C-alpha cells in the first residue's frame, strides 16, 4: 500500500513538474524525430509498444516501451533503444519515465541514459490513429 501511495504521489508530481520541456529551458539535442509503430502488445497490467525510425545523431533507431498502468490513462514507462549510427557503431539507451493518455494521444516524459554517458530528457507524443511517434530529445548531460 505504501508503494502504491508513493507511486501515485510521484506520478502526480512528475506530471506537473514535466508538463512542458520548454518551461525547463532545455536545449534540443537534435531535430524532432518521427518514428513508426511496428508492434503493439496490449495487456491487463502492461502494454508494450515498439517503433523504428531515423533519429538524428543516433541513425536508424529501434525502441521498445513497456507501459505499466497506475490507472487506465496513466502510469510508468521503461524501455530500451538501439541506434545503428553506421556499419561499425551502435548506440544503446535505457529509459524510465511516466506516461499519460489524452484521447488517442499517449504522452511520455522520460529520462534516457545512453551508453556513451550522455543523458536526454525526451518528450514523446504517440498518435495512435496515425501509428506514429514524435520524439523531442533535450540534452540533460
């Protein structure tokens, strides 16, 4: 019960604290990326969404997001991504954050740890009607 209450308090704080990256005065790492959804696996307690696309300095990127439910329209997200930069270099990243759903749009706000030591704050909008993501990556480190 304590963990549930703590999780709900963290979720409420996170949603209000990270409602707009522009308010945080963060610098964009690269141009916004458009990703295409390649798979959706819907469950009672967790749903998984995978996507691919071109993402600036990370090249061709493949990502998988695991969304767990706090409510039917919000919860926590974790996942991993790989970016094929060229024939010899692949970047790897892991991320954690929160998600909310407003109508047919899923909004993810997450921190990304990349294997080169850099960190991003990503603002992601998933349009379930168009099967696309828009990822805005901001530099944290």
